[in-house]
C-alpha cells in the first residue's frame, strides 16, 4: 500500500506515536495533509515512504523512526546476584547489537564526537543500575 492509499484508508485519522504504535486523534494525519499539498513527484514519494513506515510501525508495534539513538538500560540488581561466564556489560552490549541488527534499526551512535566514527551496532549501551535486596535482576 502506498502513501496515497494509506491516506484514503485512514482519511480521518491523525496517527501519532503512542506506546510503540500510533494513536487515533480523530483528524487527518499531518503526513497525509503534507502529501496532499506537495507538488513535486519526489516530495510525494518521500511522503509515501513516511506513510508506509508509519503503517508498518503501527501494525508491528515498532519504532516509527529507526534512528533511535543511544541504547539506555535501567536495571535493579539483587545484592545476592553473581554473574558468571562474562561481564554484564558485554552481555547487554551483545543484546543491544543483536536488537539493532534484528530489529532493522539504524546504528547512529558514534564512538567519539571528534572523529564521528559510527560503532556500527549502537554499542556500548549506557547502563544505569540500582543494587537492591534479593537475588534477581529486573529491568526497570
């Protein structure tokens, strides 16, 4: 389905990001209004692609924009937890790298602001943790 078809299918829906999807606000989407007003064929094609991406994001409950920035993890780690077989940071970074690859997210993190070299997998993740009583690890 191309952008124009999406506007026809949802002519009265303003679909805004909400909890990983899009939310109905009962009016025509700004993307549809922009597409309708666009004069150039190239500009209309850009709107078509944005609209198609918005439809996939809503249907699949994924991010609308894959330039998702820095991976930030929040953990509560029980004081009795012992990690074996490698470091917690390495495990989190592996998960972030796999998530960006398998989720078709764009890796946009640079290793240094000076040389602007992209890490290619959005690692290392920024990890915030609280040590709490117990023997479990819980994401927050």
